[in-house]
C-alpha cells in the first residue's frame, strides 16, 4: 500500500489555494486539514500494523475539528493533561477511549482523569505511584484504571531525545511493577517512546523485545500478568522519510513484523501516532504583508511566523516548502530568487527561512502556501505581540458546500473541494 506522492498532494493543494485566493472573505493565516489524507494515513497505519490499537497523540494537533474527525473514525486518544481530557469529553469522547500517557501528572490532570474515568495511564517512578494511589483511594474503589510502566529503550535517536526526561531504567522496572501491584494500581504492561521522526525500525524492535522480556520474567517469578505493550509514537511523516531516503513502506513493514511477533505471544499492542496521522494533511495559507530590501536581499513578511504555525522551524529545524499564489490572478514569472521569509512580530528570531526560492514578482497581498504542516504547528503557536494563532479549517470531501450567501456569521469554517471553495456555516 502506498500513500500518494508528495508531488500529487502538493499539486492538488496548490489548485485549492488558487481558488482560495479568490475569496476575499477568507482571513489568513489559516491551516486547512484535508480529511482525505488523515483517512489515508489511518488506513496505511492499520494495513501495516493490523491489530495495533491506535491512540492519536492529541498534542500533535489538538484543534477540535481534528479531534472530531478522528473521533468520528473511531480512534482512541493519547492525552497528556486535564485540559486535553476535558476537551475530548466535551466532544463526546468517553474516558474508555483515552490513555493518559504523560508519566508525570499534576493535580488538575489527576482530577480530570478520575472524573472522566480515563481507562489507563503511564508512570515511571515510585513517587508518581504513591501520588496516584492517594488520589484513587478517595474514589473508594469505584474507579480503577490500569497502569503501564514506561521504560527506557536506550537506543540513540538523532532527533529530539525524550529518554533523558522520561522512562525508568531496566533495573528499576521489576520493583516498580511490584510496588504498583502492592498499591493495588493494576499494572498491565509497559510503554516506551523511541523519539520523534524515527527512521529506524530497530528502535521499535528493541523496545518491544525489552517489554516482552520484562513481562515474561515478572509473570514467571511473581505471577503478575502484563499483557499490554504501548510502542508510543515517533512514526515519521512521509515528507521527512522521503527527504532522508527512507522507504516508508519498508519501515512500516519492519515495525509491523515486530508487532506481529509480540501478538503471536499473546501481547496486546497500543501505538500513539500523532504527526504521522495529521502532518501531511495540513496546508497553511498565509499572506504577504510586507516586502523590503535588506543588505541586497529581499525580505518577505508574512502574517504568520515562528511564534505561530511555523514554530517547528525552530524546535525541529523542519524544512518546509513554500508556494506562491498571486492574489490578483496575474501570471507569475518563471524567474525566482532567494528571499528571507519572516513573520509579523517585532522579534528578530521570527525568521521562517533565510533562503526560500520564490518568483521575483512577489507582491504584498499574495499568498504563501505551505504543505505538510499539520502537526506541531498550530499546537505550539503563541499569541506573542498580540498576533492570533491560525484558524484551523476542515477540508471535508463528504460534505456538500453551500454558497457564501447562505453562510452564517457565527463560527464559519471553510470547506474545500478540488476546484471548489466556499465559506459555509458549521
């Protein structure tokens, strides 16, 4: 099974953006989430990792449109805070479809976990166990979630390293499981996280093997059955894999093989994809608000920047693509030049790219379209200098659009179809 190529997806999205440019009523910046691509990613995941229970990592993109979409497709959720739990509950998702995968939880988060009867949580230290046991004691046995011990994989990751902050050492694992059992906290297995944008299946294989070895040892010596393995997230988005010369099909095949080997031994597997499910589906449309010359180079100012949707240019040095769409319908020149793309704030750090290649006749009012920006973009946006985060809108190919003249003035979203764009009421 193959996902559509980057070129195919970019072509379609650019065609949509040209239509959007004609709608003066559509305010920028906005991030469009294409439902078709979210569904494609879900199908791809389940094809290569059949039987692995998907819990979408809400932190990747917590917009309510995205959460509603995934909830409608029957997905469960990886939550990290009381706020994420409460938002999902407001959207009609019950705690039985949530896993609190943040190993360290504050009081409000525990309160939301208990109030929402979240089905399970992770931990990685004895202090956390005692804190949770104290809170759960007040429920008088009416609510008892299962617990998963997060372990370190001790496999190096070239990207952001999560293991310096979370996960217990292997030599601590047995005692922590025994303590969880002693406290009546229903330990049911292990979890790990290989780190973001992981391009090696070995990290997953190693983590799964460590979990199985621990579970089998503890059951043999102490009689505690630990049937769940949570392999976390870290699955790379298609663009990142392609840029690094990695076959996504081969990577997922190998990860799936390791999962199947664990399943054959009776283990139930959970995964927490976030970026993989939504990054490719996101298309950002921002507007040129200024053009100037600085030291012999053109600087192009946008109404979105690194304090907004482009934050990952700083956090993970993500390499975005930029496409220019003329807002007045003019035909753009073929000649391009290297420009500095910068955001709207007064901070010098707010530089999106130092060498973006764009047509020479770029003008104020034109649109910049950036694909593959659905994850860790609006989720990390700030309101620095008073600028608002980009609105998230949904490209839902299953809905029939109505004309702008019929749109309500309340809480509009934009529904796109290839060759069609109209503002409609929710």
